[in-house]
C-alpha cells in the first residue's frame, strides 16, 4: 500500500460525525513508524487505548454535567503536547 493511501485512510475526512485530528499519523508516517496497513492499525489501536480512552472519559463526564472549566483542565493535563492541545482547542 502506498504512503498516500495510508494517509487517506488516516485522514480526518472519514464520516466520524464531526471534526477529527489525525493524532500524529502524519508525523508517524514521516518517521517511518507507519508504513503499511498493519502499522497503521497498530497506531490506531494505540491511540484508541490512550487518547481515545481519555477522550471517552471526558465526554462521559461532560454528559453528566461536570464543570466545563474543570473538564478543560483535565483534558489539558492528559494532553502533554502543546501542539495537540492547541489543535484540540481549534477543533472544539
């Protein structure tokens, strides 16, 4: 599979019902950590078990009506990369 095809698979344009961020897939491709469908699946699985788990917990807390400021602080604490925090803010 070509790198271009992998990037399309990892792109935020799939029908997720909202905005999406690749979570570092482009950088992982550039670094050689994603180079075929198997390594893309590994990358996605890793994101699901780390960032995905945190996002799901924060979404559940928001649905329960917890304070949005506290949820923002909790999200920031779980997102160590300033670039990812900035992207998350832009995407809502």
